[in-house]
């Protein structure tokens, strides 16, 4: 939607987080005479010069506006939206309609999605492109809100959640899908809708990069085919063989050759290097740059050895698949695993089957879905050492009571943090503070 189409309309920004505030600032800059309304809880209000509406959101409230600019975290499948006659758009839609071609030269937009690995892949791509001499920025779900970015960059790397992909407003030059698992079922309603919403990013792009080894991505390609695409994790390009990143028949990097842990990160790197190749850039400086990249906070982040126990913060892990990937970086039989958090209804059967024959030394479940995880794991293996505790703080204390020198204490919850924390960052920070209490 063009900014000129908003001039005579009653506009509401729904949601006042980072993107909501950036959207308000953007509209105030470009349409200073426009009266803006913000729909949010009372405690989020500030003195930004807009009119706040703190009423519970219903279709009637939404119908009081011609256009509602909805924040990504608000599901369009809820009753209030479905029953409303207002026009709903996203900040991404505003940016692509008004900013992409504002300058003399439009930036290349590379949008990266996937159930896990998005932030790390965006980070690695950013460092790789910088090493190739490009002016680039990370935007979207990780980094700067897209609506706050101008079009002066050579490349905009857009981390794209399923929420942001849902409306099809993102028109990327190159869209990357790393993998597809079950996630955000409370927002998307079911698995099928989640996959369809995620896949919309690729159908709206000029070209796609698809994981040849991801089963669900290949199923989606059969069901809703993308015409212009290139594969990674395929012998024709970048792929992983025996824990080594390959390009065709040439070995490039092993898991021991850089600072990131886990073979799954080599798969992420295969996608990143595929993008570098598609953009026509020199692979060598890009690869040399990513070798030096330390892990991002809360993503298999080592907190050192405390009381002889290796402590790892993987608070970002919000799916069982992410937890399984984390477990591959530790000796499972010497790992005390902390699971649980906000319950999105994700099925833990897959994870339970994975660890049935070889399980961690101890599993401590906590949080809103902790008891459900416990029951699922015990159904598969009733001799597995798994226990429920009420809070993560209790899990940390219990974990140190059973861990011995040389063991690993791994926070990889497999669930979001919203039952007890503001976000995964706060959960990871609090975890780091709690474990410090056990220093000797």
C-alpha cells in the first residue's frame, strides 16, 4: 500500500513492540499530519504523540479503523481479525511498496526463513558479504526492523519468521528456506497452515534456495512448486559430508575448523555459501570471514566450566528438533538436559523416539509444558532418568546436584520462553546468572 493511500484514512498500528514503534516513527516521518492510533496494553503507552487505545481487541474495535497495520506476532487467524471488515497490512508491505525503489539503486533483498537456524545464517551471511566488500544490514526478525531501513544498502538480509512471511508482502530477490519442522501451532492453527505460510516467502520471491535434504521442504516443493530455485545440501553445490562442508568434490571446512558447534551449523553455512555463489561473489574471502565468527549469544553459547561442569546456553532452542541438534554437540550420556517452557502444542514424540536408545544422563523438565514432555518421554522409555520441577531455577539447582566434573549442563528448552520470561534472551541471561551461583 502506498503512503499516499493512507492520507485520508483512519489508521491504527496494532502492537507496540520494536516493530510497532518503528512503524509509528516511519509514519510520523513521512505523513506528519496523519493522526495515528496505537492498539496496545496500557503499560506499553509512551509520549510518542499518538492516541492509544487499550480496549480489549474485538472485531468492533478493529472496525473503527480503515487500515490496521498489524505487528507480526499477532495472528491473523484469531476471531477478531477474521470477523473484522478493516484492511490489514504489515510494516513489510509498507516498506516494499514505498521504500524498495526510493533511491537510484534498489538493494538486493535476501530473505532467510526456516524453523531453526535463521539468526545464525543471517549473521554468517552478513559477515560473508561484508568480507566481499558489500554494504549490508540484517533486518526483520533479527536486527533492525525493516521499516527502519533505507534503501542505500547493497544487500538487505531479512530474517523472516513464519509470522512475517504469512501475508506474502515480502518480495525478495532471493528467498532461502533452511528447514521445516512443527512450530508456532498456536499462531498458525496447525502444521499445514504453518508450512503454507512459511512457503509463501518462496512463492513471492524471484528465486529460491531450498534444502535438498529437508523432507518437508521437498514435500512442499512437490505440492506448491517453485519454478526458479537452486538447491543446497546437494552434490551439485554446497553440502555436508561426514561433518565436512563440501563444494562439489572439494572439502572446505570441518566442524573443528571454526568456532560454531554442531553439524547443523555446517548445513546453515551450506545455505549461506550458496547465496554467496548465487550473488556472483568470491567464495574464498566469504569463507575465511565466517571461520572467525563466534557463536551468537544464547545459541549453543559456552558459559565455561563451573564446578567442573561444562555449561551451555542454548536458550534460543524453541523446538524439539533444535534441542536434538544441540544434543549432538555434547556426549549425550554425560549431559544433564534442561527442557520445557511455553506450550505451543508441539508434539514431542519425535524427540522421545530419538533418545529412546541413548538418552541423556538426566533430563529435567520445567515450565508450562514440562509435565507433558515428561509424560511423553516416560511413555517411550520408563527407565529414562527424567524428572519434573516447577521452574527453570529449580532445574538449574537440581542439574548441578546430579552433574559431576566433566559432565555437561545444557539449557536447550525446545520451547519458547513466554510462560516465565519476556523472551529467550531474558531466559538465557537469567540462566547465566543462576549458574554463576555454583562457581567454586
